[in-house]
C-alpha cells in the first residue's frame, strides 16, 4: 500500500471523534466485521488509527477507497466546511431525465480532459444527493489529497453546493464540468454562504417554515402560546403589545425552526445624509460602510429580537428577506427601492 | 258662625279629597308595580326554561323539544360555523383550496395517490397588478416557472390544474418508488437508482422460474411529468438466460407500463407462489 495512502487514512481516522470511529468504518465497508473486531476502540486515537492503517494494509487499500472514507466523514460532519451555493441556468424546456451514470461519465470526462491529475469520487445518498469529492493536482504533480473540493448536487435542480477549500483557481473548471454533466448552460455564484449545508438546502429548496395563510384548520390550541406560567403575581402591563409582536413574528418567521446561518453582511454604497450645516462629507461620495451581523444562529436570534424587547416588530425587511431572497450578502445602493435588486453578476 | 263652619267643612273635604287622591295614586302605583312584577316573573321563567333547554341540549339528552321556530342565536351561529368548516374541509379534500389575502390569494395544493393523502404545497400569489408568485413551497425540481409562464397570466384555473397534475403525478411516482424500496427490498438486487422527480428508475430484480432465480434489469422512463405510469419500459435479462424468460421479460415490461410498480411486484409474488 502506498505510504501516502496510509498516511491519509491515518489522518482521516484521527479527525473522527473516538466514539464514532467504529460506526464510520462499518459504513465504509472496506474492512470486514471480523477485522474490525480485532481493534480496541477504547484506546487512544493515535493507536486506533495505527491499527486501522495496519488492517488497510492487509486489504491493500488504494487512494480511491481512502477517498470514500473521506466522503463519508464529510457527509456526516458537513458543518466543518463552508459551503457556497451556485445556481445554474438553462433555456430549454425539455423534461429532464437525470441519469446518474450519464452524469458521472460526463463530469469525469470534462474534468479530466482539462486536468489529468485529479482524483474524482462519487457517492449517492437516499435524498437524491450526489456527493463529489475532487482532489486537485497540477499538470505536473499528482493530486494533493489534502486539497479537496466537495460538490453536492441534487438531481434535476438548478442548485449546486460547493465547498472549495484552498485552490480557487480550479473553480471555473469545476463549474464547467458541472454545467456540462447536468445539461445546463451556465452557472453563477449566489450570495449565500454558510457552514450548515442542510440549512442552505432548506433555503433554496424552500423547505424552511413559511407561514402560509390557509383555511386548513390547524388546531387553535397549538397557536395559543403556553399560558403565562409561573408567578401569578406578575402582571404584564403591555399584554396587547406582546401579543401583537408574537403575531407579527409568526407571520414573518413561521412556526418552525429557522435555517442556520452564521452571518449576514450588508455593504452600503449610499450617501451619507447629514445636516447640511454640519458640512460633513461635502463631496457627494458614497459613504463606504460594511455592516455584518454574526451569530451562532442568525435567523433564530433575529426572530427573538422583538419578543425580547430589543427591536421593534416588524423587523426591517432587509433582515427578514434573507431566506426568501436566498442570500446573506447584500449590496445596498442609493435610492429607488434601496432593496438589493441586482445580483452581483459574475 | 256659619261661614266659619262651612270653611272648615270645605277644608276637611279638600283634605279628604287630597288624601283620597293620594291613596288612589298609591293604589294605582301598587297595581302597576304588581303587574310589572308579574311581567318580570314571566320573563324569568321563560329564560330559565331556555337555559334548561340549552343545558339539556349540551348534555345530549333528548328532553324537551325546543321551539323550532325560535332557535337561539347561539345555536344558529354554531351551525353556521360547523357548515363553513365542513365546506372548507371539502375544498381541502378536493386537492386545491384557496384563501384571499391582503394582497392576493394563497393556494394550497394537496396531493394524494390511491386514497392516501400525501404532501401539501402552497403558493402565495399577488393579484394587484399582474399575477405574481410571491412565495411558494413547491419543490424546486417541479417546472413551476415554465407552467407559470404559460398559464399564470391568462388562465389561473388552468395554471392550478396543470400544477396540481404535476404535483400529484410526482407524489404518485415517489410513492411507488418508496413502496418498491420498502416492501420489496428482498427482490431488488443492489440499489434502486432514482432521481428527484422519480421519472427515471433503474433497478435489478430477481425472477424465479423452475426453482432457479434469474436477474432481470428494468429501466422505467416516465416521459409525461403529469403521469404516474412510465412511457418507456425496458426489461432485459442476461444473455445466457433460457428463451422462455424473454417472454417473461416482455410480459413484465408490458405490466410495468399499465400497472403501478408496487402492484406489479405484488402480482409477481403471488404468481410465483401459485406456480411453485
């Protein structure tokens, strides 16, 4: 077995939390159950990884199999990477019959025709998602297994989720291969980024909770928020206002959990409006300013601002439009619906 | 003298008259009040009777029959609410229901397949200027934009109908594929290859004949997105399989085109049981 492969497997195993190592190796399926039983999974990870490498040696693992283990790890822990969303366009109206074998063939062919030194692995999952792992080399060097890009694509959708890591220069090539393989015409990057892959999917696939007005009777008891439990001596003076805020919040954010984003960034290119007598910024130049909201869970925190009394309800549409507009990077220009209508074109 | 006496008599008469008037007035007043009391008692009794009736009604006792000509306002309101709810339920069950909103309409399309209710999808439309889709929860792989471009401005009914056809067909195809994977996983070799729209299914399955099993490969293409049956089916067996199996393959191919996937597999199982 190649020394680099052995080292790669060792390092991959070290990334996995100790309690999960056995399950992940079972998912991998490269080592037999009998082989796995010879490993003591309670020892320190250093030793576990050495034992695993030893077993892989017995089975003569090659880089393709090692790559599969890496895909499995990243599929279970996708939040360790930053994902960007790309949108593809096509003009034709023919029905799509996504054929997986066809897709894989076209993708590999396109990529390899431009760059021979790449390792490409595919893995399909139950939810119609195809995971692609690409390790990049150069025309003169073998693929570097530690410089990988990941692509997640759901068939017959125009969205691709890409986690690039280091070599951004290979991005155009990757995009081209995706467009060709999926029968689209072009691709552009959306202004939407997060660590949480599933939340990005929720946003663009419209799986997040939206509050639609329907007559279908939802049991009213659900909506009556838990009665003011606890101390009956506490009287809420502004109960009407609290109820109004709850109602408005629910209309905007819906009932369910919000998609998980870590930040929203607003780049202002607007004119500074001051009292003319103050004479600040006499030159009529836009005041460059960047406002960034960060949070472990931005949308949930926005949802709780008004009920916590820290902001007025309803919140500014600039904040509440994030899931619907599917973006968390905004450029705010002057005037006319200061709303960020224009996408940043590639 | 006499005048003084007369004056006195006059005064007395006057007093007596006044007193009598007073008494009469009081008696009148008393009579009126008594009558009022009677009235009020009567009203009270009526109300009591009504309350009793309502209570009995709520407990479901078949007691006193209420005056049909005068149902209580509350009963009427309750009946109205009940019949409106029933009407809305009926609309919901037909698969397309809507509610007017401040800026337009919100539609709900519910899908079903073979009597099982599946997912519901929503569309929030603005109707002030031209008709626009404000928000929706339709899956991204359903060609919503195409359908909207064709029909939304000119014929909303047609738009909803076509969209509903797409969604119901998708729900039906997905249901069949899920059933196949769930109930007949022992007959499927390897994985069932599918896609988001469930309009291309490729899988290998086992067919037993004369106590031997042969692998068959099936490729089902659903060319019509509004249909939950395939338009093209290819069933093939390995080259070294006996000739009789070619007929079976053709028969299966035909069956898949006419019958729901899981039902086709049901019939395979029962056919094989009866043969062996």
